[in-house]
């Protein structure tokens, strides 16, 4: 058998899944070609120079959490982990401006043990009535243990069955949990909702802390390009792959591209589900293809919109906030999170998750509504001058996680020889996130190493639950 160093792998798709697979395989000693259709890496988590505002902006603010161990592992591998700004506070603001801060009451050894670490601030918050707090406490208690994998219940039905108040539903379940999973509560599997609750609010204070990049996303992921090139691997941008061909005799994949034919021993398809589906008719015939096509058909997209606003002055001293009872959900103060951005004014990004109605608005309507709502939380908006604005609608932002979706999430094993699947939608147990993408990339890289006969542990371990959570579940 030839050694690892002589083996070549082509990874198709330069999103987080493809980059994390490619970098792990290059580190394992394989020669990797990472092929990306667009002119930059990052996929659905990327930034570019927006011609309308002449600024480099992210396609949308992307946040990660302490529990995202594979994404963190990927950042460490490519040397960009120190570009992430971490915080443990989540400020909720009511229209009118009243603030409540959720999060652990103390970081470190002197706080309450998990899962009680967030309780003091929840009890003190103005955002919830006493009845809301009781309802949330009951729900958290019930979700402390993992939901059985056989559950077919959706989150909305479970909330109704478990006596959640209107305030708890609107201000917590819909705003925090449904927007993290980017779907309506009736379209979210209880299994996934419970996972988010446990990971973000129960397992440990660090697991729920939030990370945001201090540089634009494509700059962050530029670290992957450098990592690969310094290890003798290559990145081909602006290269679309349409019809990979397998040669049984030479055991090689050939990919016709506009840059000529690419050859390799292994293939990793790290594409979104709809791009994988588009490739299927051109893949070598195999009886497993039909089953995969049926799985792909069950997936559904959900949109995310972001409104980017530049004002001539400071609007708020907060880095970020959750905005209650309105269409806009999250405010990110990009000027503060990315202080290298020049200017005396401020740059805010507002994010609207899972709203098909907001996504249907025109640019003018969406910006007008966002500014109007923002003024209800930050009065400085009413006297500030809006200097420029951009709206980004991502209609295919994430895939939904309705009950039963796991049956349609394949593992990294594909129907074709020497070919493996990755992408946030594959079987990682995580919802549509960068962590799911990084996990899928690491799992696909493990599968490649295994098939060469050089098994290797690449998947980063989950964080261990702390405090009382060590004995629960
Ligand atoms: C607006 C928005 C907000 C989000 N917010 C968050 C967040 O806050 N936190 C979080 O964790 N996640 C968030 N996500 C989800 C996250 O971005 C995705 O889950 C993750 O980036 C998916 O990575 P991926 O590599 O699986 O797929 P992708 O990022 O889609 O990468 C696939 C790549 O394949 C390329 N490609 C497609 N077809 C071909 C072809 N034929 N040949 C060559 N290349 C091809 C594409 O151009 C793309 O670069 C958000 C997504 C969006 C859109």
C-alpha cells in the first residue's frame, strides 16, 4: 500500500465543511486540492466588498459558542483562534430601552454549579414576569435530560403541552431558541431544541459563552488558504465542479474543470444539500444514489436577513443585544466588535432570523422598518443621520431540523468508491451551523484516513458537562 504522502484528495466546496476536511487531511500528510466555485473561501459564512456601501461586510453576523469544539479546533489548526472575541453576557432590551442581562452570574469557580449558573440573572431579569420565570424553570428542568431519539414531537407542541406562558414563548423560545435554530417553533424537532438548551444554558458557563470574529469572515477563513499552501496543498477558486468521473482501473477520480482535469485518489463532496442534489445525475451510476436523492429531497431551506446601517454617531455602548417583541431580533455593534473599522460614527448589523415575511420586503421597506424599530430600543437613532445602508437576504441560509430529519442526514459514507460526504446537513447531530459543518469535515477526513489504512482521531471531543450536569443525563 502506498503511504499517506503519496495519496491525493480533492475536496469540493470551500465552506467551513470543506476547509476543515481539507486542513485536517493536509495535516495528516495527504496532498489536498480544495476546489471552490466562488472567488473566495467561507461559503455561507463569508464577507465581500459590498458595492452599494463600499465596505467589506459579512454576508451575515456569524456567532459561535463555547460548545462548538470542532469549529474551535479548526480555528486553532489554521491559527486564527485569537481572532474570536468571547462574551458570556446576553443583553435583552425591551422596546423603550429597559435592559436585562442573562448569562452566568460569575465566571469561574465561585459561580453556582451548572445548570444553576444562569439562574440568578434569569430571576432578576425584567424581561420576564414571575409566571414566565416559573414556566421557564419548569421547562429547563424537564429538558435537563436528553430527549429520546425516537421523539417525533415538535417544539411548539411541547411548549403548549408544558404550559409555557406567552412571555416565555415570545421572548425566549421564539426569540432565542427558534432563532438559533432558524425556523418556526412548530417546525423544530424537540430533540434539537433540547440540545440547544442543554449546550447553551445548562452544561457549563463556558459552553454557552458567545464568540464573534473581530475580522471579516473571509479574512478569518483566509487562514485556511495559507495553511494548505504551506503544506504543499492547493486551493482552486472560481472553479465549478459538475461531473466527477471514477475510473475503476486506475482507482482515480477525474474532475473536468475550466482549469483542466483534476485527478485524485479520493473525493470529499463538501457541498450544501441542494448542490449535492444537483451533482447526483452526473455521478457514476450506483444503486445507493436513489436513496441519497430521496434523503436530499426532504430538506428545506430557511432564510436569514441582515440589515447593515452606518450612522454618523454612536448609537449604543453595547456590543450586541437581543431586541424583544419586534421583527428585528439581534443587534451587533460591528464598529465595537471590529474596532479597526475607521470612522467616528457607528456601524450596526441587525439580524432577522427565520422570517419569511421580512425576507419578502423590498430593500427600502426592510431598511425603513429596521431603522424605525431600532429607534424604539436606542433613542439616539432618532437624531442620528443614517449615512448608508445595505440589506442582505440569504434565502438558503440554513436547513430546517423538523422531527424525523435525522433519517435524511447521511453519514460521510457515500454510494461511490473513495468518495465521502461532508456539509452541515450530513449526520452530525448538530443543527445548520458552522460547528455542524466543521464536524462533518472532520468526520469525512477521519473516513478518508481510515480507508487509506491510517486511522486517525480528528473529531474534537465535546466539552464535558460541569457541576451537577456531570451526574445528569
Ligand atoms: C445569513 C446566515 C447566517 C448564519 N448564521 C450563523 C451563525 O450565527 N452561526 C453559525 O454557526 N452558523 C450560521 N449560519 C450557518 C452557517 O453559515 C452554515 O451552516 C455553514 O457555513 C455551512 O458550511 P458548509 O461548508 O456545510 O456549506 P457552505 O458554506 O454552503 O459551503 C459549500 C461551498 O461549496 C461551494 N460549491 C457549491 N457547489 C459547488 C460546485 N459545484 N463546485 C465547487 N464548489 C461548489 C459553495 O460556493 C460553497 O462555498 C448562517 C448562515 C447564513 C447564510
